[in-house]
DNA sequence: GCTGGAACTGAAAATCTTTTTCACTAAGGC
DNA sequence: GCCTTAGTGAAAAAGATTTTCAGTTCCAGC
C-alpha cells in the first residue's frame, strides 16, 4: 500500500507535468483529500484545510478540485442527497462501494463481468455503451456489526 | 404500452392516496415530464410548462418534483455535467441507458445478473450492499448510425 | 351544488453554491 | 536572485434552491 506522502508527491508531479504549479494552497487541499475517511464537499475541504492554512480561499478549493478532476486523481461521488463530494481516485476504471451510515467509501474494480452483461444489452437494444457509472450503497462491515448489536439492545 | 393519459391518471391517484391534491400546476408539470424525450431540469420543465400555463412558478416545479420523487414516479439522472435532470420512472428497480449525443434515456431492468456479482463482492469485502446506482452512457442506435454516416463524408 | 379549512400557489426575499473579476503574490525556469 | 506568468483571495456577480407569506384553490363533508 502506498503512503499518503507518496501519493501527494505523485499528484504534485502530475500537476507539474500538466504545466501547473504546485503551490501551498494546492498542497493543503490535496493533503486534506488524502487524509479524509469519507468523500468531502468543497466546503468541508475548505474548513479542514483552513485548520492548517487559515488564509485559504474557498475559490481556490474549487479551482484545485477542477485541476485534480482533470488529472483524474479525484472522482466525484453521486448520491441522492447531493453529488458534490470528492474522493481520491486510484488510477484506472473503478466502481464505488459506499457506506450509508458512516459515509466511508471504497473503490473496487477487476469486476468487469459487467462487460459481458453490457454486451448482451447492446445486442438487445442497439445502444452502443461507452462508459458507465456504478455505485453500490450499503453498510461497511463495522457499521453492520454495530447495527446488529443495537438491535439486540 | 401505457398511454400518456393513463400514466397521468396513475400519478394523480398516487398523489391523492398520499394525501396530496391534484392541482392544475401539478398536472401541467406532470404532463411536461410525461411528454419529454429526454431528462429535464427544473428550469426546463418550468419553461415548457409555461407554454401551457404561463403563470406557473418555478417554486411549484421544485415542490412538485419533490412530491413526485417521494412517490418514486420520477427519478433523478446523474451525469458528470450535473445531476438535476428528472425522468418519469417506471415502477420497480431500474437502470438507465443514456445517449450522450441526443440525451435520450431508456430504462432497463430484468438484468440482475448483477446480483450474483454483488454477492461475490459482499463475500470478498464484508460490505452489505442494499442498493445500487447503475447508468450506462453511450449512443442510441439512431445517433450511432448518424455518426457513422458523418465519418464517411 | 355550496362551504370551510387545509393544502397549495406564486412573488419576493433569503440562503447557498459556484463562477467571474481583478489587483496582488509567489512558483519555478533561467 | 529575477522575471514571467500561473495562481491567489476578496468581493461581486450569477445561479440554484429554499423559505416566507398573503392570497387562492382544491375537495371532503354537508
Ligand atoms: Mn466498470
Ligand atoms: Mn439493479
Ligand atoms: Zn449525481
Ligand atoms: Zn441518441
């Protein structure tokens, strides 16, 4: 498993390669994202980042998220109650497993049995499928255990 | 296949059962949704509905969408460029097939080979999966044909 | 059919979120 | 270290959604 520091370094390099500058505000935003246990909204990112760098502007958070999204190192999470929370993205195509109780998110892949199903659907409908969005919502092991306990009393 | 009128009637009944009133503004919003070829934003719904009922307030569109979403007769579509377009939902659990060119959307179901895959994932991760969001994005047959034609000259 | 009262409506204002503008700052190649 | 230019933060603007409120309309009960 990759350390936080290594990923920060990696993201910084990606920004530089892309012709961008690695500034202090950007570094702080990246750190907050990398340390988060759950997806965070721009507002939440700003609040947390200001604990370390109080003069940070919310505008810069938005701009940094744009950059990171372009570089595909962060991903947006879609939920019924709002779709503007961001998560570090491991490279490549991934799906998301979300805990509805604690908010924890987990990426997974290597699961493209989905591909066979998509092929079937293409044959049946005439549609050409290019990409997909798959998110599973439920309970993480920890929250599931806690809820079962609660039921007992 | 169910007619538009029949579905309007059905939605109205659902509202009444739920203790709500079937008012003229609500009926107009429902009609617009039922006639749409693509998912529509609240703003778009309002514009179209005003052609028939000019005094309609945008607020009422928001409120009506809330009601219809609660009754699960409309569904929100999630896209990278925004997640606030609404679509009539056929009852039960469904997935979405979206055309990235013309915007047309198509629900599909009866496809829960996905269930087997979810069971595997639960075993592997310890997560308990309760619901999921699956949207496939690509080209509808019509748009695919047109694009291929365009390539030729 | 009327009527009374609660549900619903639209305008305006308030609130939130995101984008734009602009004068100033600081990365980082030289 | 210096220079250029990308990036920054404050403020304002633009957009989206929610709240408030006085007036209207639906419809259950007569
Ligand atoms: Mn996939
Ligand atoms: Mn399904
Ligand atoms: Zn979404
Ligand atoms: Zn199409």
